C-alpha cells in the first residue's frame, strides 16, 4: 500500500486494516514519519518528533497484534500529542522557553491511558506559548502554518495538532481547550475536535492555563475518530482534583443514529454577530442541511450570552496569572513579548474581581443551560472568521473574534464539537460548532456524525 | 398537657402527638410562644418573633390535619429560622444593621420547602453580624446567652438557633455553616446539628458569607429530629448555581441500624491539638463507647490537615470581602468594629492569592478524602474548647480554636454532625463531631443516632 494512502486514511480505516493485519503498525508509523520528514519543515507542526520511540512502540504493537493480543481500535495507531501533555522521558515545552529542556518523569494521566490503549506517539505538537493568546505566534518554536494556505495561521492554541491532522502528519492528536483551543484550530484547519464536558477527561499532567476552564480532548479527521480517542482518554481520575469522577461511555457506538428527532437550537443573538459573511452563510446552510436530515431546527435567543467576555476574561486572567506568578518573578525575560504583556496586565487583579466574575459565571451558566430544556444541542459558527495571515497576526493580534463563540462553552463546561462545514472562496475551511448538555457527548457526536455522513468536507485534503 | 412538657419534647415526639391528634399545632405553638415570652428577654435568641403569623399558620395546620390532610412529620411543628434565611414579608437582618429593615419579597428556597412541609415559623434567630467571626458578639442585636450558663456565649454564628433549641424555644431550627457555624453552637449548647454535603441543600435566598464554603442545614435536639428536617430541606435547586442537583434521601430511615460494622477513624494528629483536657477526655470516652457499641474504631493520621488555616482563610476571606465590597464603600459606619476590622483586613487580597488557596484546597480535599478509603466516618471534638464567657470574648475574640475542627469539613464539603457527648465539670456541654463521605449523610446520622441511643446527654435541659 502506498505510504500516502495510509496517511490520508481515517483512524477508523487504519484501525480496520491493522486489525485485519492487512497493514502493520510499523508500516503505518513509517508512512507518517516519512510524511513528517517531508512536510514538517514547511508546516512546523511538530516541536519534537520521537521517531525511534514511535518505531519501537509500533514494532511492539505489531508483535502483540500478531500474537492475537490486540488491545482495541487504537492499537498501533500513530498519534501526536500537544506539547503540554507531559511525556515521560520526552521533553514537554508547553510552547515555552522556560520549559524548553524539561523532561517530565511521568506521563500525563491521559497519555498513560492512550499508551495502554496501544497508541504510538509520533511526537510533540507545536502550540501557542503556554497555550495563551488568540492569535499569538510562538516566538520560541516559530509559527505553525495552515496546510490550506501556508501564509495563514492554523488557529490555536492547539495549532500544531490542527495542522498535523489536516496535512496527514498523524492519525489523531490531543489538544486542550480553555477558550477554544481545540475547536478553533479544528475549524481553521478543516478537521474535527471536541472539547468534552469539564471534568470528564483528566487534567493531571497537562500544563495548566486556567484550571477552572481547562479541558483536554481529542482532535481527528472525522467524528468517529474523535469518539474513539475520547473513549480512551475520558474517565475518572481520583488524583485529579478537577475530575468529575464520571465514567467514559462508548462514544463511538450509536453515531449512525442520524439527526432525526434531535432538537437543534440556532441562536439569533450573539453567535453570528461580527461573523465573516461567508462563515455566516456557510453555517446557516449547514443548519438547513441538519433540518433536511430530519433534525428539528429552531431559532432561539440565548440568555446572558452578551456577558461572555466580561464574565470569562477575569476567570481566565486570574488563573493564568496565578500559575505564572513565580516564573514572572524569576524568568520574565524568557517570555515572548505578547504573552508577557498579557500576563503583566493581570498583575493587579484583586480577589474580589476574580470572585465576582466566578459568581457571575455561575449565574451565566445557569441561565445559558436553561435553553437546553428546549433543545438537545445548539449550533453556531465555531469561529466568526476564517484563518488570518501570520503576518497580520504578528502585526496586530486579533482580539476576541476567534474565541467569541467557543469561550461560552468553556465557561459553562458543556461539550462542544467542531466539524468542517465548507470553505471560503479563498479555500479556507469553515467549522460548524455543535454544543450539548453536560456529559451528553453522545448526542453532540451523533449529530456531528450525521452531518458529516451527508457531506464530504472532511474528505478534502489540502494541496501540499 | 403542660406547656413545659410540650416544649421539652423532641420534634419526633411532638410530631407523633400531633399526628395522633393528641395535641394541636396551635397548643404547641402557643406553648413555644409563651416560653419565648418568658425566656427570650434573658437569652436574646430571637431577633424577631412572628407570633401572629405562627398562630395563624398553626391554626391552618391544625385544620388541615383535622381534615385528614396531614402533610408529613413537620406539619404543625414550630421552627425557628436563623435570621439570614430570607422570609417573605418578615424582616431578615443577617444580624446586621445594614439589613435591619430589609423585608424580602420571597422566601429562601429552603424556607419554601419547610413551609410546604407544614412547618410553623416562630421567628428569626439571632446570629453573629453577617454570620462572621468565631466569637464576635452581635453589636446591633446584643449577645445571645448560653442557656447552660448565661454569662457564656452559645457559639456561632448560628448562636440563636443553638440557644433556642437548648432552652426549648423551638422544636427545630435552621442554621448555616461556613467554618463551623452550625456545629459550634450545637456543641456549645448541647444540641445536635448537621452540616450537610456542599450543594445538597439550596443556598438560594440565604445571605451569603463565603459561597464556596456556605452550607445550610438543620439543628435540633436529637439526631432523628435533624434527619427529619434535613429530609425537608435537601434536594436539587435548578436556580441555585451551587446546587449539586442531588435528590434528598430518607435520612430518618435506618437510624436504628446501630454502630456495628462501621469503621470509625480516630485521628491522632491535629484534631486534639490544643484541646481543653476535659473536652479531649470526654471525646475519647465517646469513641470508646462507639467501640463498645460494635464500631471498629481505628486510629489514623489525617494527611494535609495541618494546612487547614492556610488553605481555608484566604478562601473565606476573599469571598466574604467580595460580597461586602459595595456595603463597605457605601455604609462602613453601619458595621460593628470587629466585623469591619476583619473585612478591612481583606481588602488587598489578590486574585492570585485567592486562586492559589482554592487550588491548595482542591489538593487538600483530595488528600483528606483518601482516608475514607479505610474508614466510613471520622470522629473528633467538634470544638477544642467549651463555651467561653461573653466578657472574655468582648475583650479578646478567640481566634481559631472554635473553628479548628469544623472548618476542615467546610473545605472538603463532607457532611459533619455534632452530637452532645458530655459536660465539663462546670456544666458546659461538649460535642462529638462525626464526619463522613460526601453525600453519605445516612451513615453519619446512623452513627450519631447509635451513640445518642446509648447515652442520655441530649435529654438534659439547662436549669433555666
């Protein structure tokens, strides 16, 4: 089988081939490593490639499978890890200079789970410095380039994950999402990402940005692939104080139940305000298709939503500053100017301002969640705008437009998925966001899968 | 039946008489109102007595019961409400001057629930100003006096509730507990109080002190009475953002299962450090009795517990300051000097200090809760010391001794009960604290009931 055939397959397809022993994990891993060799110099998606470890793991996986000891659908599947997931023996930079040489002595809990499931790790994926900033360009490891247009950003902070998936440099990846960092690169790179419910996936061993908003989750090329990886990552972690103690479900089952019978909210306020016209039109077309597929799409007004920025930013700012306080004192020069400026602006936040924001957030969430009495999911553009150019972002970081529609679900803790739903005339991907009730990943993924099955956006590959 | 006989009965006994129509709610209510008339001038337990409303409610309850429409065990039972529970049409001071004339236009959610259960409200109970301060004396409504020794404090902040129950001025009362404010007056007044699991009882319509630590709960003269009131107060409240969404259980069932088979942790560190020798000896005797009753009492070392004050105080301080910020700006002269001083000392708390404390709290809770892998409950003195004199507290507020053993369970959110377990030579009550797993009120109450059934401390009445 051609190497480029392997790297353009979905995880599910690859998994089938591996399970039927039509291809070995080593062949697949080698195909991905070759493509990384070929394309990463241009895309800069990986900070660290662990080729030797990956090949060794792939060989072991192949031996186990040959011996009839297949662990499951992820066994032998090459995966990339966002570089803030701690990896035992492999440096974990969090996109920072401060941790440039840090080699953790343990795996993040989710990395252990993926390892147990038999995944093969290709390396550590580039990201925003400390996962911070809507459009910041990493000053230490260089910009990640969007495979659909190399002068554009991939979105962040999990930009390396988005670019690598879109370009076929891994079969799935991990991301993390505090204000949109899984869904934004999924949207801008034309791939799929889900931010699970707060507390469903362990945060232990993931470098924090803002602990009450941080979510770890999978990114992949299809909804089914995301579901498979989520199954392996989710579940209670008694050693993570933020774990909800909730068991993982069989998310990959029931994805074929279709859209019929689902009540889908289409917000008439906030979520389209300031949207690029092409983005708005494309997402409305996607909503119409959901209706064609049998979903009951109903317009609704989302309460409290206009407070998103006022409520969210002090929470995010307070917590990220608290984490960085010591580094800011000891190593201020090792920050890039954008992130340093953001953090410094947070120095004087008082406890009362932060607490008032958290209280406002509790009330905001209560009001927001009330709409899910009437609907099962809510759809919107993932980002208001498609990918901007790296040059324009270096000149003037765009503010709130990228996280405008994603931050609400970090605040409420609800699951939210981004699936590709079209392209701009210029050829840049557009994402459809589907959000559901807390711990109702199943319904979110089901609707995403129904939409995906009726379209072929996810099958397009960028012209590299 | 003699009026004093009625007011010295347990709620369960009264409820039985009312259910069998051997006594009417009006007779019972009148007996309590007479006793309040007689004793409240000395004890100062009530800020507001709502005699007319109580008699009207009692009459209606009597009519319903006579018509065969008995609502349940609380129907026609006279109850006192801590004066931070909002009551529609009845002023709610929170022990403050600022709210001295505030008449809410709604009931607290728990007040509605108790009303639906048929409870008759006798009035609003005195408390620390804004529920704040270990031994502060209310500067606006005067000190509550401990029925066991009138020159002593009843403990706080629910001091009116504790004194009223101990003196027979209500059949049950509500309290609230942020650092120990239900359990401390229960301990110092020789009655029973339970701080339920965080989020089990709605906080909506209860004037807050520190929202991540506030707990509402019942106080009564026996464990069974507490269980009955808790049944009525607990349960999900979709309009309370801090509600855990957890259904109430039949806490009053299964209280007779005894102590046999329960694993009881007796801490060898922290919980007896600085304890008054009489308190320590009495509580150890109570633990020995639990062993006699068939419980498996085992000594254990509680991890992380020495961090209680360092972890807890910034959380409490930050949140109480955030709530009071506006009043401090607009009406600083309407605070008493103790509370004003406490609040002012919190002005400069930064968001980072508060957040770091909340993170430390999450880790503290995780470590603390791990001991409940080995034991079902943990016992300790409720307070390290018995009631001090009002005079000594006015001169120098005692610091951490009263909340030393109670605050840990506000931080972890676990249920914790105080039951009377003896008296000092000077005749002051001593409380035994029993804490259990989150949402395992049933086991905590069961052990408390087993201990109570084997002793008669709860039957003693103060010599008034």
